[in-house]
């Protein structure tokens, strides 16, 4: 399997809302704390997606392989 | 040497200086910038007299606000000045976004054939003000524009405000029923009232420069482009913007970073060095330079008794998205008809409260969008910078990331849905109340025109479809849109079919004097119209005709 995600926009008009929430969540954190927050977030989102095919494709898209 | 020659307007000795006038002015407007002048014109179109007081005697020095959005142009069209602005202005066509050397994406800004006004034009503030000043001269009995007249105090009384004015030939006072403060971001009216102006100041410094240049930096001289860079290759700041104004003037915005020394950066030799990095070897003259930082802030209340704040005096935003001047013109559009109705006794002063409700909401939305754009341009931590970097890296190939790139969300009118004046629609198949009525090409008596040119100034009932055509209540101006050619000379024809498609068939729309939809009904609901009309006037019965 070498398929990647097309990256179609699904947040629509909530994209800026999400970005603000994301940045606000990181506010005031040390860099290491931010990295840990991202790790937790990735794991939580992966569980929410719950589809290994999609997750594998997402990883390929993000790592550009 | 600046390209535009600021010609001073003369000071005219007012009657008050010689104690010859005791009259009560309906409205005193403080400030003759784009907002104050538009306010005076809008009121004059409603037959309301105003005196406009400005401490200066020239239009804007420097180009300042240059991007005027579709909704603003529609309002300027209602005020009778848009044609000149369109003719002189540079209409946006293509936008390109770069990350470093690479173009990430470009977007089409071409005008919509079915709308009279383009998405945006660039036009220097001095032209906008000049055209507005000239338009005020069409109302010699209604607009009394006084240059070199500095307002130094305003004293609130029961039925009026006494305004103190200082001029080169002496001081005087005049009485007005309402004072409209259009005196800008540093409003001295606001200061004198001691009103808190709460918000967020960004530390980032920006340099804006206007250069006059014969040779276009864009690939095609005829296609006006707007280039935005994140991490531009030619300067070490975070972002840059290049776009064209009339008279071969190009605006260059450079984000300098919080550590920049404004005085040092504004020195011509430093500015010229930076501009050369943007435009290469093309010959240019430096026209105007300004180094600025900015604040996003607004008043808690836009109305204080008989003093009403409009434009930058009520709210300020960062420039990304062009929401400052455009937001202010929308304030004018919102307030004009309401203040006129109250002064004529056609509505209760409660109607003014809806100006605060609707425009405070609008300015909060503008502040939200412009703050987010500013945050995207100025990452404040290593992690924030990484997120920004990766959004930009993915933007070329992944559409969702492109949507997150935020170089400013361009000014668009806010929705006034669910607010006091609007009646919620029962049918989902309509344009939602609270929305600005969309424009469309129409014909009347075989002559081409535009829907919005037939709306505004007073409440109008807009009907679509043959069945709704018969509905014609007394005391309200009615406008019927026909799907096909008609012999009725007062009807509009929906030549492209978009009005019926967007508005629905057999619908009845109540359109406010500021072209916003107040209510929408199916034919079976017409008994709700009187209630909706009362609601749109804040509970008072509206007088039949203007």
C-alpha cells in the first residue's frame, strides 16, 4: 500500500477555530511539554479515527513516503 | 516628493463665531475622514442636516487605507461615489502566496459578472476622501463641512449636546441633538468621556511604503496581482505584501519583527535598500513611509447617551483582511437610517440600540479574524512556529492546509441573524434574514442594471414569483422581480435567473434601508409582515413614506 491522503478540507469554516484552539492549548508550555501534548493529541485522534488504513495513509502523507 | 498633492480646504467663518446662530443641529459629526464624510452623506440622503467638524484642512496625508471591499463599494454606490472609485481604483485580479522563493498557491480574485462591484479595489484613502468631500458639495443645505474646526469639549444635556469648537479665528459652541464621533483610533471624544478602550496590542512592527514605479513587478502589466510572502527571501522578517494602487504606486508591507527600531527602519536609505530587494533593478521613487504597530480593541458600548461612536473611534483592528476602513463604512451604513428615523420621529430612540448590538458584533468578528491572522504571522513560541512552518510546507499539496494559511481573512459583512431587528425565517429555502441582499444583474424596461441599485434608503418589499406579485400592502414600497420579460415598467427582470434561484420563488423579503434582509416570508405567512416591520424598527410603527 502506497496510498496517501488527498488532504481534502473537512473542517470547512471551522479551520481557523481549530487552529486557534490548537495554538491556545500550547500557550505557556515549555517546548518539551508541547511535544508531549502533541504526542497525546496524535494518539487520541488516531483512536478517534479508528481506521488503520486511514492512519497508515496519514502517516505516509505526513512522512512523505 | 509625494505624488498626490494635498490641496488645503479653506476655513469659512461660521455664523456662531459672531453670535449670529442659535440653531440646533440635528447631528454634529466629529472628524471628516472617510467615516465622518460618509456619515454626513448618508444622513443627507435621508434628508438629515449635519455639521462636520475637522481639526485639519486636507484629506489623508499618505495612502493609508487602500483596500475597499465589495460591501463597502456597494455602500459607496448607495452614497453616490462608487463609480468614480471604480474608475480610478485598481481592481484585484490574481492573488499569489509565496513561502520563501516558492509559490504555494494562487487564487482568482476576478469580479463576479453577476455583481456590480468587484471583490476588492485598491484606492488611496486621499482619493476616497477627496471624492467624498466633493460629494458633500451636492448637499449645500444639508452638509456644513467645517475645516480647521477642532472639537474641544462636548457637554451632554437632556435634549442636546453642546459642542465646543476651536478655530484659527476663535472659539464657539454649537448645539446638536446627537454627536457622532468619527475621530479615529485616537478619538479625543472617547478620551474626554474617559471610556476604556480594551484590547490587545501586538508588539510586532510593520513598515509600509508606497513607491512610484513605471515598470510593473508583476508578469503581466494588465493583470493586477497581490503577492504575499511568508518568510520572504528578500528580507529577514516574517512576511511581506506587495500590491498595486492607482498612479503606478505600489504598496509594500514588511513585517519587521518586535525587535526593530522604527526610527532606524523608516530612514529613506534603509527603506530603499529593502524595497530594492523586493522590486529588483526597476527604477522607483519613494512616495510615503510609515512604521507602525497595532492594537485590536473596541469600546464596550458604542452609544453613550447622545454621543455615538462610529469607525475606528469605536473599534480598531490589525490591517490584515482590510477590516478597519471597511468595518467603519459598514457602521455608517448601519447607523445612517436608524439615526435619521429617530430624528424624524419615525422610530423610538430604542432603534439606535440595535446599532450597538449589530456593529459591536461585527467589530468583534473583525477583531477575531484579524487577531488570528496576526497570530499566524507572528508565532510566539518554537512550537507555534513549527505548526506554522508545517502548515505552509503542506499547503502546496494538501487543500486542508491551504485553508489554514492565514495571511488575513478578507473583509466580508457579518451576519445580523438572530438579532433584535431580524425576524427568523420559517422556511429554509431562502436567503437568511440578517444577510446583506446579494446583488444580481437585472433589467428594467429593457435597460440593464443591478438589483442593489433598486434597494436601500427605505424599507422595501421584494417579491419573487407570479403568485407573490399580487401581494402589495399599503404604505411600503414594493419591488417585484419577474422571471421573464414583462410589460410592467416598475418591475425588474431576473435576466440570469440567479435571483429566483437564490431568493426562491413566491417569496416576500423585507429589505432594510441598509440593504440587509430583515425578514422573509412565504405567501402563506403574509399576516406576519406588520409584526416583522415593527420589529425591524425596534417596535415602533414606521411612517409610510420617507
